[in-house]
C-alpha cells in the first residue's frame, strides 16, 4: 500500500493535538482529522458574557505539580489559582455545617481512602459502592463527590481506578479557562475540521482512513476518540477490532459530569462565603456542589455526576437551571433569585455526538483494562486519549501524555527519530 502520510490522527482533543505536535517534532508526516468544527474536544471554553470565560469541560489542572499544562499555562500567559477547595462548605437541612463537622468529614474521607487502598492491595477488584454506606450521614456526599470524580455512580466503578489515579491533591483552576489554554497552545497545529472518520481499513502494511473530507492512506493510524464513540460503532474497522480490544472499550464507558453556569447581575454573597458550597436540602436530596464566583467572575456553577447527571441532562436546560436555583434559594434565601440572570450555559456531554459522555471509568472486575485499551493492534492501529492513561485517566493531561507516548512508539516502530 503506498501512503500519503506516515500517520493519520483521528480526533483533535488534547490527545490528538499533543500527538500532532510530537509527530511534528519527530519529523513524521501526518494528517489530523477532527469531526467537529473546532479543536479541543472535551477541553472547551466559551464566554458566558464578554470577559467571563466558562469551561464546559476540563477546568482544573489536577495533580498540578506533575501536570505539564502548568508549564504550558505559564508559557502562554494564563493565570491559575493554587488554593482551590471544591467542597469548602456544606449546607444540610437548614444550616451550614460547623468546623467540627467538616473535620469529621475529612476523617471519614481519609478512612474511606485507607479502606479502599487496603482492599485494592488485597487484589479486590470491586465497586466503590462496597465501601460507602448510603444510609450513613456522610454516605450521600461521598457518593456524590465520587460521581463527580469518576462521572459514574459508585456501583459502576472499580476501586482499582481509585487507587491507580495519581492524585497529589493539587487541583488548580485556570482563570482564562482550560479549554482556552488548549486552543491557544495548539492554534498552529494543522487540522482538517468537519472531517468525521467513518471507516478505518487496516492491513499489516498500512491503513486507509475514510472521512467526510475524503480518504487518506497512511502507514499508521492513531485513534483518540472517546470509548463511547468507539463503542457506538460510528467508526467501522475493517477487519473488525479483535475481541480483546472490543472488551476493553466496553469496560471503560464514559459516564456523565455536567456543569450548569448561571450569570449573576450583582454579588449577593457576603465576604465570608467560601468558594464552593455543597448543598443538600433534605435527606432524599442528591447533594450539589456549587462554585461561587470563581476568580471573582460573576457566575455560579452547579455540577452533576453519574446517573443523576444523565437524568438531569435529559430533563433539559431549564430543569438543570431550576435545580441549581432551588439549591441556592434553599441555602442563601429567596432574595438570591433576584441576582440570577437568564444568561446560562448548561453542558450536555452525554448528548454530544462527538464524545457521548464525560470521561471513562473502569467497570468493577475490569480493574487493569486501561493498559489493554492502550495496546496497538498489529503495530498499525494505535490508541490514545484519556481512557488509555493508567494513572492520569479522566484528565486533560492524561490525554496529552497518552498522545505523546503513542507517537513516540509509532516513530520508533517506523524508525523515525528526532
Ligand atoms: C464536564 C467535564 C469536566 C472535566 N473536568 C476536568 C478537569 O477539571 N481537569 C481535567 O484534567 N480533565 C477534566 N475533564 C476531562 C478532560 O476534559 C478529558 O479527559 C480530555 O479533555 C479528553 O481528551 P481526549 O483527547 O482524550 O478526548 P476528546 O477531548 O474527546 O477528543 C476526541 C476528539 O475526537 C473527535 N471525534 C469524535 N468522533 C470522531 C470521528 N468519527 N472522526 C474524527 N474525530 C472525531 C471529537 O470531536 C474530539 O475533538 C473534564 C471533562 C468534562 C466533560
């Protein structure tokens, strides 16, 4: 098979863009095909109002001291905050919890981590649900925050993800937006937009990749689309992907994490309000964490996860805004409603045809499947993206690192070195 390029990269999210930059650096010829009209994928910032950037996808540079985007942010002139605490206060059934109660919560979280680590060290590949009693006072909060971290409910994810994730507990948000950073950092990468890939025909000697912008022949292909896009069958592989690869895709589904932003017309929160309130109005309620005026920007942002996030997304934009409003009114009083405007952004990642969800979680019993997802087939079809990273999955930098790793492996196989 004669080739147009060394490499076709499918998808221009953080993984595909990092892969393209690495390919440029190593001297590989490549074509980067992106289905949508923009780059960035799940890294995407829009203006809620002029000068008020809002991240629809990634927002925090997690494990910041190990996160390559911190240096990129500094190079690109972006600003970040180091002291973010995403559950700094809790309002429960009519009152704010005391410092003593908050300290009790911290102890409970530590005990949960210890129990999960001990079980994982014993080789147990079971659901997080086995360690959280929903009937206990902290159960609903622990389950809710877990659903934000994993985008799944606690019965849907293995504790192996919990222990494998390299968490330094430094989560630094970007003032101008993480999506804006990714877009600026990758602005010079050549990308073919509106090029949805529908078929990848692969043989030992190369691939033919068909898209809405025509077909390209290459020596290798790097697939960076989400596991839910792969599972949907939107891309046909010829021959079909082997069973072990299909099993890995099925074991790493994306769940739901959505962000609901409401612009404020003034600052109704006193000076003592913490930067994040988690609100549970009554015992049957799903708690909701609400970011309050991040970086002093005039908005609040409620976040949802797991099955509840999926349900609220399907209930629609107004239902989502109402849910946040009801929580704010319950915790801060009726007058708060006067400060909320109808300028909103409500994400709907499950309905986004190019991602079909938020990020991947490992199904219980499939604890070590990410390494399988990352393995190439026949040294021809390669895979990158957040779901393939074994310690920084579900993050933007995990996606970035996976793209670089795979291109280095491809270059090595093709005997192309910088
Ligand atoms: C609400 C939310 C909050 C998050 N918060 C954080 C956070 O605070 N910090 C953090 O680090 N991470 C966070 N993440 C996760 C992070 O955004 C993702 O892990 C990362 O951006 C994924 O990058 P990727 O390159 O693997 O995939 P994607 O960004 O999904 O890129 C894949 C690309 O493939 C394209 N594509 C799909 N189908 C096709 C096709 N058929 N042909 C061609 N192209 C196709 C898509 O359009 C997309 O651009 C969050 C995600 C969400 C949704």
